[in-house]
C-alpha cells in the first residue's frame, strides 16, 4: 500500500548512487513522494537510474526546492534524521517510535522525513524546522550510516504493521502546515526582540527552546492564529510604551 502522505526530503544529497538507491527503497515500502533540496548530484544521471532499477519514475517525478523551508511548506509533521546530540538536539526518537505518530498525522496532513548531507548531515537551523529528531542506534566503532541505509531503516519501521512500544505524542490534532508555523516563528522573533526579551545578537538561543516546546505539542491552525494574536498584542503594547 502506498503512502502518498509521507514525503522523503533529501537536503543537498551528494551521490547519484544514493539518490537512485533511495528511490528503489521508497518503492520497496510504498512511498512515492521524493523531494530534493539543492542536490549536488544529477538525480537523472545513468548512475541514479541504474540504482533505482524499476523505481526510475520516482526519479523523474522528484520535486526540486531551493530551500528546506519551501520543501516542508505543506507538511504538518517534520521528522529530522540526525545522529549528533547537543544543546539543541535532544529528545531523540528511534525509527520504530515514529510509526504511530506518522500514521496519526497522515490521516489529516503530510509528514516529511528529512535527511541531510552524506558528510555533514542537517544543520541546527535545518533541524529547527523539524518538530522531532530521529536517530538510529549504531555501534560506537562506526556510528555513521550510509544515507540510503538510513532511509531504508526509517521507511521500513514506518511501513511495517508492528506498533511502537510507546505512544507519542498523545492526541491527534490537525497540525498546522510548516509554512504557517514558520511565519508565526518569524513574528515571534520580531516581537520578542523588540520587547527586549531576546538577545538581538543571538535570538535563536531562546527560540530553539520554544521550537522544542511547540514541536512536542504539535500546533494546530487555531493555535497558530492565537499565538499570532498574542504577538500582535505585545507589538501594540510595545508601541504604546514607546510613545
């Protein structure tokens, strides 16, 4: 059974062989929506076509985007794959833990599985566009997986019938699309900077925490409108204070 509500997003993929292999894996597990953000390799090259085998149509239909934000604009749940931890990279999910979450979201919106560059992965800013982080447990002697292998593991776990060991996040809501959420975050950045709540030299330090909070809950369209209203009210108060 195909999963049109799940998009595989590759950010600046460097290898045509990997892109072709990923198309084959997508078709193996019933996924058809491939999105490429500024690919560094020709996804229609002979190498890519040879690796795709019977999934060459997926290569031809792959959608191209200049930025990750644009690739995620119509997605309401975005899962970023990363193996690195850090200040802004916490609360990782394993691939099998995403299945119930994806299934719940797919009934009402699109889900994006985001994978980064073969050498550097996803940047902190790119992961900031994702509500949850996905990591694959590997041996410390060689922790880094090949890109196509990582995609295969994630798609396999999402597609199989076995339920995960725990349910996250709880309620199924009509999540707002990524573009609407990002517009709200930009409004939030301007408002809180103007109110002297954010450090203008490093506003993302606090904003990353807010992204994690709102990402865990899963904002719906009404909640995004309410937050816009809050920032607009603060803007109005700031204007009155300055006058």
